């Protein structure tokens, strides 16, 4: 399915150097903010208090969140779990205040709103749990990267694998750079969005690289150079890119607008990842493949000329 078809190839690779410089500067800025400001980790990573409360009727999550934040707690998480009457409240650790004191303060404020609320459970999540989650998250990220390299190296060629991985890591680091610069809360849902962006971005690179391989094998494009083949591959997939990314972004924007605080940063991370995923597939992955010297012989083995004697000995 195509919305339109561009007959003349757009010379993307002619401006590859300029866009690669922009990408490099953006990447360096993201790394700088990560090192200077760091990520603002949520309670899953830093530790804190987890409360479970129960109501006799469906709970008003927004009113509960306002009540908790009105007590001076920042970066809290309030969400339903199990049933509409059960609510989980996550509070960040505070210096000089223990879990019991935090829970008593919160339950007093909630009881003032609804006398039927009952405290079901209070638990302190220590920082050692946060360290374990951070370690597991980094391990998951590393395994995804290794899997992408192996997959692309087998399906295409190592130059494409290196180009795609650099482009994908470019997207991930820029997402983290945004979260570090604005000090947005980095939670497990955001980590899930980052891992989703990795798979989503590599899919776009695979589509472009697949079209590159087809063009290299097509005799009609036998006289085209590698940059011209890359231009043709990107141009011929633009319509598909608009359909795919446009549809996905509509869904993500719906979560961003109507999903509430629970899905807000998850949708923000996906939005940044989708936008930069389009950019990196064209101006990072394809350009790096060109700089690495990808050529027709990398994907198509040259046919050896047939010996006229056909092996006969004279």
C-alpha cells in the first residue's frame, strides 16, 4: 500500500555528512547531560515506600494523587491494581522519615476524604532492589543490542549490522539525554519504551536495507553506485514510512493525551524514539553503511567466468 510514489530518487546521501555532524553533536549533548545531570530515577530504582489501600467503591485516582502530592510528596505513583477499589501508592524515600511515618501521614489525608478507606499493606522497597532492577534493565538492553547485531549480520552483512546498531544506540542515548536534561522521571515503563524503540527503529533500518539488497540484485540498477542505490532504497520506502510511523504516532499521541500520568512518560519516550528512529534510519544507518564502503559484492557474490575448456586437459 502506498499513498504516493516518488519517481525521481531524492539525493539523501549527498547531504549525509552534514546530517551526520548534526547527529554527532546531538549525541554528544545527550551524553553530556547524562553525565552532568544524570537520570531522575523513580522509586523502582531508588527505593521508597509502597502502600496498598482499599475502598468500598471505585477509587478516584486523580483525587488520591492530588491528596498525596498536597502532603509534599513528589514523584509519587498512584495507580489501580487488581480491582477498581484497590489502589497502590508509591512514595519516594525521604531523609529522616521512615515508611511507617510516611504511610500514617498519607492514610490520615485519605481518611479525611473518605472514612471507609483501609490500609492493606505497607512495604519498604530498599535501594538494593533498585540496583537489581537497574542491572537487569542494562542486561536486557545489552542482550537486545547483541541480538540485533547477530540478526543483521546473518541476514545482510556486518557493515549493515554495525550501521544499524550505531543508529539504534543513537536513538536510545538521545531519549535518555532528553530525560536527563528535563529531569523527567525514569521508571520501568520508560525503560520498556526504550527497549520498544530499539526494536521499532531496527525494523525501519531492515526495511531500507532490504530494499538496498533488492536494488543491488536488480539488473536495472546495475550501473548505480552504492550512494545512488541507498538514495533509491530510502526514496522508494518513504510512503511506507509515513504510513507506518504515522499510524504508530497517532496511537502514541492518544496515550500521551488521554493516558494520564501513568502512561505520560512512556508515551513521551516512544514519541521521541519514533521521530528520531525515522531520522536515524535515513541519515545515520544508511550514511554509516555508505561510509563503511558497502558495495554490491558484499551482498552478491561475483559470478566466476566459466572456463572455456570446462576442465578438460589438453
